[in-house]
C-alpha cells in the first residue's frame, strides 16, 4: 500500500475516502478530515470522544477494497489484518501505537496514534537545494534503530516498504515509521508474493523473498533519494551505481557514499550483513569524541585538560554508569548513549520519546533507565536493543535500583514501583502523596526513598510502609544507607541521619538553602552539596561540620569520593576536586554550562556530564 500523506492541510470532504468530516465510528471516533490516501487505504484524522474535556487526536486507517479480482481482494484484507496484528505486538518510540481495530459496514478500520509531522518525501520536495548530509545521517541512524528492533522481534519482522513517504518526521524532529501494511514475519526460506515499491525494493523481493537484508537495500535506496533528490521510481531499476551520488551532491562525504553503495549491492551477500552492521558503520561518521592530550597531571593553577570529550545533542544532567568497559549516559536529546570507556568512541544509542534525567543502572545483561516519556526502559547493554518497557502515569525522573531480582524506581505519578527484571511486569507499586524522584536505597528487605511530598519512606518488599519521616519540604535527594543509618538531604535546607529500622533522627545538619544533592559516605565522613553554593563534609556519627567548600553557584551535583579526593559539579560551570580531609581545592575544570550531573569514578578517571551537551573524561 502506497499511502501518500496530504501535507497541505486536512481535506474536509470525502476526497477519495468514504468518510466525511463529522462522521462518528463506533460512537467514539469523530472524523475531522483526510490525512492521506492510496489505492487500497485512506487515513483520517479523528478525535477520540471518550476524552470530552480535551482534544485527543488519533489516526484512523480505513481499508478501501475495490479490487475486482477476488484473490486480490483477499490479499488486501490479509495485509490489513497483518498490519493490525503486527502493530499490536510492537512497543518502540518510532512505531505509532495501535489503539483499536474493528469492522463497520463491510469496512475495516485501524485506530492508531496520530503523528503530527510531515513525511520525508514531502519534506524533500519542500526543501530548497540539497538536504544537509548530517541531517540525513541522523535520520538514517534513527531508522536503523527501529529496523534493528523489528529484525530482533520474535519472530523477526521485515518491513519490506522502506521509502521516504513511509517515514514521518514529527514535531520533535524524531523519525516515525508508518504503514506496516506489507511488513512480514520472517521465516528462513519462505517465499511469497512480490510486493513493495518499485525503485526501493531489492531484486530478491521481486522473486517473493522477504529477508532482513532486503530492508538494508531499501534503506540504502531511501538514503540515496534523500541525498541526491533522484526519485528511484522514475529511474531504470537497480541503476543506483550508474548514478553516482557525488555527481548529484558533491558535498556528501566519501565514507557515507561507500556505506550507501554497499547497502545497494544487487547481490544480497555483498550488502551489509545486517542493519546493525550498517548502523555501526554510519555511527563512525558522527559523534566522534574530541580526543585531547591524555595523562594530564594536576598543575598549580588548578586547571586540567580532559582525556576525551563526547558531544550529545542536548543537556547531560544524569549520572553516568560504567560496566564491561562501556560508559552509559542519558541526555535530554532523548537518547541513552553507550561509549567506550577508554576512548569515548560511540558504540550505540537508544532513543526514547523524551528527555532523560534518570541515571542508568546496569545489572547483569540489563540496563535500566527512566524517561520523561513516562516509561522505564530495559535495554541490552551490549547491543542497545530494547528488552522491555514498563509504563507509568508520570515522568520517570527517579534513577532505578536493582535488588532481589526486581528493579525499584519512582514516578511522578506518586508511586514507587517494583518491577520484575526479566519480564518488566509490575510486582507492586506503593502510593505516596507526591512525585518520587529520589533514587531508592535498599537494605534489610526494605526500600528507602524520598518524595516531593516532603517525606522519607521506608517500604518493605511486600509494599508495606514500615515508617515515614516528615521533613518540611520536598525530598529530591537520594538516600545513602551505611551501617544501619540513612543519610539524605531535603529542600528544607537540612541533611538528615535517620535510624534505618525506626526512622528516628540520629542527627540533623542545617545548611543555608535546599539540599538536592545526594550524600556520599567515606571513612567516617558524609559529603553533600547544597543550593547555598557549598559542599559540606560532616562527621558521620555526630553531624558536626568538618569543613565547607564554597563555589560560585548552586551545588545540586552529588559528590563522588576516590582515594583522597572529593569530586562534584557546580552550576557555576566547573567540575571540582577538593581534598577529602581538609576541603582544600586540588583542581577545577571549566565546562561551557552548569554542571548538575554527578560524577562517577573508575580506575582513577572521573566521568561527568554538563548542560553544555558534553560528557567529560578527566584524570582524577
């Protein structure tokens, strides 16, 4: 099915479809107009009337089956049902969600998420001149991510109809793959009917062969079209190598040309073996770290140089995680990145639908991270492929913690969740009186966490509240459990030490402003930052101040301790290292933005993000 998006606005008449504006399906979906149509289907914009107080939009796809041949009519119905069944099993940010499927008056309908944007074919037509190759590269990498997800499905799904008109660019600049009408569950050696779009389809698809490497070819054809503006549907079949990319667009880098040409090989065995291999090759063209002089020592001026720097597309506020030679870090560009720990080289990224304030947690063959799109994600840490998602009703800004084969995390929907690490199934959720953004601490079969309602909770592994300690303002700080004492900060300006069994206060220390930073405990000392621009060292047993170090702005970053150094960021744009015993400055490193990220230390190297979009590797 070749469904073309209408980009000049909604058509308020039938416009080739069978439904008119104002018509209501299933006493629920009110048609607003036609979005697009093709020979076998029409797509309408509709309003879901079950949400009377708000305008909830959706897309309604209608099967138009006017084929005179009974066999063709049967195939059309089969394709439409296949699309509904496939979409119902998928959960990926680049795949529109399916809400409903029904028949009415001898017509079949599929209700899906409405994607507000423009398809790439229309975008290409509207764009004056050649598209920037780095823009096309970014789109291609996003398409690789969703194709890797489809090919990793059980059983694998071959899309079979990759082309610019089936790729939507939404208002957030994210790629969405639409029209799964001819997608096919892949079985080795199985043949079927030739189906697809001439010019984009690989030669073996004309013989009825559906193979994941066919999507490699179609993606190459799509990229070729985008960088050259040469529509393959009007060119001789399989003539890409006769139309060199450089002849149409000399600005495309040679390395990118080579990647595209290999994807377009006529012989399937000469192409990239998989979309993942093609993605890895393209990732080498972007996001390369700025490799600077390594091994820099502390100097008397108090300034150092980074070992490497990696640039993301938006702010980095979360704390990195380290495992098996890789550094994992989330960014507000919606992505979780995996970088080589030693060099900063890009390995993979996984795109969510919103920013990442949550810090990743690595456990065995899983990595968990929350997103402001309301989901907790479980991802394979080596491949970057999605394992499962767990939906909540609010932003997930809490960083997850794994114990007892469950992952514990909070949500802005006022709940703490306990989720099975293998399946993503919710074991229980504990209700609070406010958003939970604190990272839980776990010990003695009890989960401890702060809440924006001003409370610190202790909940057992059966979701029963053991105790609740009330502060006077929100508790965003994450607790640290050490020798039966819980250390945590509050926006009421106070650092608390609580008995973990009873919740009684052992001591409290008051700073001059809110404490968002999470305490670090080392060698009898508690280190914590405050919005009063300072980092404090407190005696672990008494809460007495040992020293105080002042910066030029708020310290919401949580300190990390390594050997004799305490490391933290400040909103003044610096990363600091101070002496753990005296609080004297050892060095500071200037970034180009406020540093709210917290550092992590491994083998004498500090890793930290900044709102200047960068991740830094610094010698401790």
